[in-house]
C-alpha cells in the first residue's frame, strides 16, 4: 500500500500513464479478490468502504428482506427501517412471512458474535428469490465455493487487509441499482474516485489469505482448543454457540458468558495484561444495549452482560493462548470478587 500513499498519485480513471499504472494495480487487486471468493469474473467484484456500506446497499436495494434475528446490525437495522419484523424464535430461520412482499433472502454465513456457521441451504433452495450472504467472518478464512449466493459482502480487515475497505460480490449486475452515480467507476455501480491504497491492500491481503488459509485455520483451532480447556475450569461459565443440533463453529471466534460479572471490567483487566478481548460486537461497543444476537439465543440480559468474545488470527500464537488460559481463571475470580459496579 505504501507506494500508493506516498509516491504514486495517479487517478485510475485517467488515461495518462500515472493513471493507467494505478488502474493496473486496482485490476490486479480485483482479480485476487475474485479468486478468494471464487467469482466467475473479476468484474463481479465491486470495491466499497466496508461490509457495512455493502450490506446497507444490498438491503436498501430491495423492498423487503427476509432475515434471521442473528444478523449483524448493518443488516438488521436497515431491514427494520424497511419494515422487516424480526422473529423472537430460537431458530436460524427468517423473521418475515414468506409472502409476495418479500424480495430478498439474507443470512450471514458465520455469526460475528458466536462464531456459528449458519446453514441456510435448505431455506434458500426453497425459493427463487435473490440470496444475500454476509461473508465478513468467512472471507479469507474458509473456502467459499460451496456456498451459494447472488450477493456477497465482506470487509478487508477481517483477513488482515486495511480497515475501511470492503467488497460487494455481485453475481448478476441487474440485481441492484447503483449506489452512487455521476462518475462511472466500478462499472457504473459506485461512482467516485477509487481508494487505490485500500484496494491494493485488500488485494494483497486476499492473496496472502489464499496462501495461508490452511495454516491460519490450524492455528486458530489450536488456540481455541487451549482456551476452551481453561474455560471448562472456570465456575459458572459456558461457551455460547449457535442454534440447533450439530452446529459448526468457526475456530476464529469463541464466545463465553461469565455469570456474576460485567464483561467490561474483564476486558479492562485483560487489556492491562496485554490481551485484547471484546465484550460484544466491536462495532456495537459504544452502546449499552444487550446484544440482540445473544438475546435471540434466549439468554437473559443479566447473563448477556457477562459475555466476552475471544478472537484468534494469524498473529495469535500457541504460547499466547496458553498464557491467557493460565491467567484467565484468576482474572475472572478477581473481577467477580470486586462485584458489579
């Protein structure tokens, strides 16, 4: 990314050689991202500012989406704004009636809070409606060619790309209207000068993710297993998983509820010891409302406030996971002893 931030300033829409150099870098990145998601054509890839933008774009392009109560807020909130009612049941199925008003089926692939894979194949196969899948917690981590969708969305930073960069994978350009008009960029679907450094970084991260996917997965599995053993030794704690029998979990995420404490002091205490964990979805950290995902799983608000999320990635280590596993029971005990403040 550095040359495109400090040396090469060509606009990729310009025909002079500086612009064409930037254009070539953008198209290489597009090809790399297309390979990551098994796109039939690189021009199915549209670069955005992130999954939030791409999710809003998709949802707002249809009159009414059918979604589960477990979606990321960037799908949930625009769906609610367009009249979608979310069910309070304990399944990964939809909250809207399957009637003529529904024009889109939308379901994330891996839940961002619990790490549960959402198997929506049967649901999708029962309808000829367009299918959207939020791939944010799966792209760059898992092979995606087995997962059918018409519109896929994800962010670059989840596979170590730049923050503030994302992708809409659009299979069939007639499915949605352009987001921005007035410049013709991105096949006329999203006007505006391209963010070349972010796009180049996204492409580079995609290529590395393809090469390192197997090793990254094995490391995440090992780290998660180590921490699971530690959690089993902590009284009044349990791992939060998905709904239904035989739920498949992403090894990159481990969600746990600790009864008798607020998660925020636990986050602070572990941060002081060099470990970064989350007390919920990172993009919702500024709200005090209990997680809608955990609430939809049937957990009480009191228990939800003691929920913490551990994430693993390429820069995690077995040694770091072991050190955290040794430290965690004592830190949880100390936080509980302080009481809820």
